């Protein structure tokens, strides 16, 4: 029974001590500011490099007309006694008695010694080694018995401002600035010119005061220890903490006051203070990062490593399969779904990323910039110096899946009655997700950040992702014409070119649909405007950029085109001299991947005749490489390009040089020397007549592409119509 009672008393004492330590300095001695005990210190340089002597003194300021018996006790930073000091069992320092034999060490029991002395001052010196001290005095205790009167006891810790101090790192506001109802302040140690081994912070003390504009205290707060915080160096204060923030009245400010306590109980003399106007009504703005929205699966990948995609490990990781950003259509981001499809997404808030400058930080909201963790108000875009604590997440109207990296989560209800999964923001993995086994259809994700005020964003950001099933080749229908031209009255009038392609495209394969890339009102983070989810619906696609010197945008849309071709797509590309630059861009982009660059492996595989519409108008026909390919003559009499009518030929076309991996479809039809004033020499004729201006490349499976280095809209329409019929028939032959 007695043992049980002692156990209960022990537990009660522990609870009492822990409770007390949560609010007060658990190492603090009873420092009486009016006590006559005065502690001083001095650094004396030795003249030997960085070494010095550190002298500490303790003095009693007592009336000198009286006699006293005084006992001294010290505590050091390493809890060991300095050399030459001997104490009794309770730690009180021994002194020689009057007339004692000082040749006998104080440590000897034979020595005549006592803990009492009449000296009002004690001095201790510590010599550094390589600029460091192993120990110093951290606390001094003294008992004083006057000749007439009762014994008095005093205790003080040495001030450590010179040795060891601290600094407060507020969120960045100026003194007196306006903040929200939740702030985060970092507390850090500062080492002075006296370095003592083992001298580190044990905790910080802090309190919240109410002050006026001149920082006169209107109401003092209670002191608290950061031992109760998750991290003793990080201080989070809001309306729900103890102490808490309350909105300031017009003539009031909130003041935060802190100081440092070492592991030896030494207190920082200087207190650090910031004051601010605490105000409610702010909230952060939630973001989703499109550059972090990417995926990989059987029908969604690229064959090259895109440096703009986050370097998160992706399986399988190989030379031909890398993740790529999701595509974008009018209503949502999109991808072709598959059983192995993985989607990666990331979210955050306005102010999370930016570029720090000398005097200010520029918020970029670019996840590839530095994490700056600013917190502007969504309505005013003014920083209210809060911090993000949680994310509230939804998927398809329900709480987001509980992923392993989220740790412990909770389900919360917003004011509109909707349910959300609340995830604590402890690291960047808590703001990212990898989702698998997603069903086909439209998925809606919603994100809302929660700040240090415990206020969630009332206007969540919404992300829509449409995952569509793969369309087999046998179920595709129609032809899609992609217009990549810009309108030019002289060389590429928009309405005329559109009507030409509408007229020359066969209708026997289903509906003919025109898509004007330039007028498309959506684009994704890689400036892609053509998605494989759109392309896979068509039996064949005709892509034209017929303005001879206009830079084609094909390389921007090559990801979608590549996936279309790798999965049974049929593609016809029409252009002119710009085709060579397009292929070179593909080679550079994909690090010379043959399938991505339409069958070409090197920049030398393509060249141009000229890049000037005024020079070398020798091209007059695309001649079929065999009877399977009908000749296509240039329209040299009724062309919408006046230079062709006057010179009876076209100059800028692309020549295909290396046919090792492709098949020849069309040869360069050259004007006969002496035909007119714009005819080639015999040498030029002999050179050009052997060149290739049209090729075919076959992909694994049934995908095929025909690349034409001459513009179909410049050719004779009846011949083009017949040729396109033959070309598309050949492309589709493997699907029959």
C-alpha cells in the first residue's frame, strides 16, 4: 500500500513539473534582481593567435562595516569542477582555514578547510585552446551569514549575451506591419566571440504583450517555453494556440517578446521584440501546377526525357518511355487511358514559389523556381505573413484518396456541407499525388489550402481531367485536316487554302473535319494544341504548313502526333522548304529518335533548294516514284501565288537525301533548261531531277506517315485529289 501511494505521488509530481515547464523556464534559478550578488565577465587576449583568457567574477555588494561568513557554490557548463576547486558533498567550495598549512592540498582530508570565507568576491579564469573553452561558470550560488542576523541565500546565472545569444526571424513584415491571425516566427542561436563547447539552446521563452504605437506595454503576457512546441526553434501562434492572437483595437498592437535559455540554464539578457497589427479577414489563394500535371501509360508517353518534367522516378524507366504533361482541350486536361496509366499532379498556393532578390522576392508561382513560402491574400494580393498548415482535397465530389505519403489525415466539412480530406503540410510529398487505376471519363479535383489562421480558401481551385479510352484503328472514321498556316495574301490566303484542302480531300473515308491550329483557343504548358485523344478518332490526318518560309509548329505538337502514329495513325504532311527545319527541330527535341522525327536520323537527311520565293523557281511537278503514285503537277497558270504564275515554277522545297529508313514516294520534277528566263542550267537540271521530295515511313504496328516537301495547295487540284486518294488508300491498306 505504501509503495502504491509513493508511485501515485511520484506521477503527480511529474505531471506538476511537466505542466510547470510548459509555461516557465524549467532551468531558471530564483534570480532576484534586487539581490546583492553581481556577476561580471571579461575577455583577456593572450596575444597568441586566437587564444584568450576568460575571467568571470562574482561579487557581493554588502555593507563593508559588517562581518560575514560566506559560502560559494558554482555550476559549470559541462557540470565538471574547474581545476583547483574542491567542494564538499553538497558542492560548496572549500577554502583554507586561518593559519592552515597551504602545502597540503585542499582535496586531502588532512587539510584544514572550511566552506566559509569572509571574501566578498570570487574570481575564476579559463584559458582557451584553439579559440575554444571547454567550460565556464554558468551559475553562482551563495550563502551569507552576517555577524548579527539570519542566513540569506542568493542565486544567479551568468548573462550570456556576449557568449551566446539569439535572433528572431519574423515572416518578413516591417515593425508595426499588418498580419493575419496566424504567424510563424523562427528563433535561432547566435554565437559571439567566446565559444564554449556544449553551449547550445535548451529552449526559448516567449510571451505576447499588448502595446501602443510607441511600444509602451498596455498589458503584459505570461511567459511560455518553446519546449511545448513541436520544434523549439519554430514558433507558430494563432487564434487557437496558448498564448493566442486576438484582433487589435485601432490604437493597439501585438508584441512578441523572446529570449534564449541554454542547456545549462543561462539566460539571454537581451530580449527580442517585434510588434504588429493583428487583423482577420485574410485567406490564401490555392493553385494547381499544370507543369506538374503529367502521366505515363501505354498510350501516354514520349520517347525522350523532357527536362521540364519533374524528376520523380517513373516506372518503367527506359530509353523509349518517359512521362509527359497531360494535353489540354477546351474543357479539361486529357489523356488516353490504359490499365497501366499513372497520373501525377501537384498543388500549392499563390506565393509558394518565386525568385528572391536583393530587396524583395518576386512571386512566380513556377514550381521550378525556389520555395519562398509567401502568403498573399487572395483578394488584395497583399502578404498577410501567414503560413500554410494543411491542404483540403477532393476528387469527384468525395474526399481525396488517403495516400500513404499523407500520413494521418482527417475528414472535414466545409461551410457548404462538402466533405474534404485534410492533409497536414509537412513536406512537398503532401502536396503531390500519383494516381493509378483511374476510370474512363471526366474527373474533377478540387484543392483548398488552410493557413496558419485555420482558415481554408473559400474559393477552391478546380482541375478537370478527361481520361478517354483508346479507339482501335477499326473504329476510327473520317479525315482531320490540321491547318498550321498563317494567312498571307501573297503566298497563303487563309480562305483560299482552306477551300483547296476541302476540295482535294477524299470523302470516301468519312467526314472531313478542319482544325485551324492558329485559331485554337487553348494550349497546354508545352504549347501543344493537338491532343492524341482528338487524333485517334480519325482514319487519317492531313497536316499542312504550305506557306514556304513560315516556321511550322509541328515540333510543338509532335508528342500527340507521335502517339497517334505509334498506335496505328495515318498522317500526311504537306509543306515546302520549312519541312527541313521542322524535321531538324524534331531531331534535336527527341535526341535523334527516328520514330519521333518521322523516320529521319540525322540533320543531313534533309536539305532545301532555297529559302527565297524569288530564286530557283525550277520545281514544276512531283513525279511519282512508281506507278502507284500519280504525278502531281504544280499549278503554274491559275495559282493564287502570282510569282508562280509569272515564273512558272516554285523555288523553296525540301529535299530528302537519305532514304535508308524511309521509302521514296515522289521525285523532284524539274523545269527543262531553256524553257523560259527562270529555267535551270543543264547541270542544275541533272542535279534536281534525281532528288526526292516525298517519302513514306512505316511505324511498328500499322502507323504510317507520308511527308511531302512541296505544298499540296500549290498543285493542280484534280491531280492532288487523285494522288491523295491513292496515298490514303496506301496508308490504310494495312488496316483492311
